[in-house]
C-alpha cells in the first residue's frame, strides 16, 4: 500500500506541476492524497508523510491566498502531523498547534460560515480540539498553569464558544454529586475539561473520555489522579489489548447484563475492557452517566439500562422510569434558553439545535401516546418559542418531517 501511495503522489506531482497555474487541480490533488489515509493500515498510517500534502496545499495558498478550503485542509494536515489520534495527545507540539490553529482562524476570517468540505469538525470546533489537546498534554505532565494558558489561548482564538461551554455546564448540572461522566466527542470532552480546569466547575464529577481509554497513557493518568479505580492491577491495565469476544454475561452484585462484541461483531476493544474493569471496581457506588450521541458499540451493551435525561443518559441498574413531565419541562426550558448563544457560523453548534429538538420530539411522542395532548401542546409551544424552525431551520430533514407529523397528531 505504501508503494501505491508513493506512485499516486508521483502521478499527482507530475500532473499538477504541468498545471501550476490551476490551483483547483492542486487542491483536489492534496485532498485526494489526504483522504487516502483511510485506505492505510496502522503501520502505514504511522509512516505516512503528511508533509506531501502540506507541500501541495501551501502551493494552492500561494496561488490563491483567499481559498478557505485549502487553509482548512492545511490546518487539518498540521493537526495530523502533530497527533493523528489520542495516542499522541500527551506529546503535542506547540508550534504545530499554532500552525494548525492559524489556518482555522484564517478560515473563519475569510469565510465565517465555512461551507466547503468538512473532514470531521468545523473550523471553530477544530480550534477547540487543538488547544484542548495541547492543554491535556500540559495537564498530563503536571503543568496545570500551562494547561490553563492553552485553554485560554484556544478561547481567545475562536474556540470554546459560549454555547458549548453553557451546554456542558448543563451536562454537569444533570450529574449527581461525585458521579462518573463518560464523555464522547471533542465538543463534549474538551469543553468539560475546560470547565473543570479553568473555572473549577463541578470538579466532583470524574469526566472520562471513552475513546482515550483505548490508549495506554490515559487510564494510568486517571488512576494516578484518583479520578477512577480499576479492579485489575495497573500493570495489567497497561497491557490489555483487543481480543476475540462472544456474547458474555457480566455480573456486578445483583445486576447482570450481556456484553456483545463491539468491533466487527467478533472482537472487543481495549477501551471496552478497561471500561469494564472500571465498572467492576466501582460496583455502582458512584452514579454513572453518559453524554448523548454515543455510538452503541461504545456503551458496553448497556443501552437498555440507560435513563434519558436530555443531555445525559444515566445508568440505572434497577427498573428504568421516564422523567416526570414537570421535571422534564423545567430542564428542557433551561437548555432551550441556551440556543441564543449558538454561533450561527458553526455547523456543529447549529446541528446541536436539532439534537435538542429531537429530544423534545421523543417526549412529545410519549405524551401523545399517553393521551396527554395538553402537555404535548405546552412543550410544542415552548420549542417553537426558542427553537422555531422559521428562524433556525432544521439541518436534518427527517426531524422536520417527524415534527410536522406530530403537529398533525395534535
């Protein structure tokens, strides 16, 4: 595969240098090469030379300085060079963070509402991710003051927007005292770190990033800082790998459930096994919560034991019960008020409005099924007041269709 990539790169260079005046050819070539990483195995990825992509993108910017898509991809390329995944987060290079951030900042200046191709995160969220990762690198190395500086630098440059910080405050507020919050996704985990480290907000809650459990350094970091404990010795935790797995019944006290394979329907990942060790040690002495938008494969087959609480799901080992209407109305009202803080230029933040609306639509469905139309109409009026689709159009058409269907029911 490495030979194939080299051949492709040689072909691209031969082609584009015959058309050096055509920045579009250069840009398309750089994007093709960047996205070719999806076809590489782990060993090939570790050896992939991202500076080939940098070379092409810098040529595009030289020809077309105002091209925001080239700058977006260049920022992502510098990010990949610095740390392609969570394994490299603790060795972040400040110069590369600054280079990546500078490109995303330029995108936001040139094209505040970036609408070209997005890899994973929009430019605003990517600034958050870059500086949040730099902060974790400092934090891991016992340099809290530098971590706070990095968080502040990220906010100053356009990351850590008021909406996501407020949403994540609401997430923490939904967690009970001294609980464990399993987080997934940069727009949850990193703002949660910011709130706890910079603002000292709800530090009693142990925030655990589920993806980072797959690394070797992160579980060690959590244990060392006393955030969580495992039922296995640290030396064993350090060496756990993914393994073949079939449906297995796990019992913790009186509670038992079946853990299914989480990877290709026949394996369980290292992070899953570390997570399971944490649950075994905790024995439900501390409440467990999940942020929303989890993939089911990351929740250890616990879906049927989760109680939805709008922005979080609480692990409930007893009989799950629905949230009472008045409590739901109170909490969703607080969350709807936060929509005014949304950065309309951030695709991630705008998309999150649909997440909030969808939760309301599910509650509306429940109320209608239970013939509580008066309460359903109250909730619909509330949603229309703060998340009116005329002012804030749906980003997901099927949610809009679902909302119209429920309106018809009422």
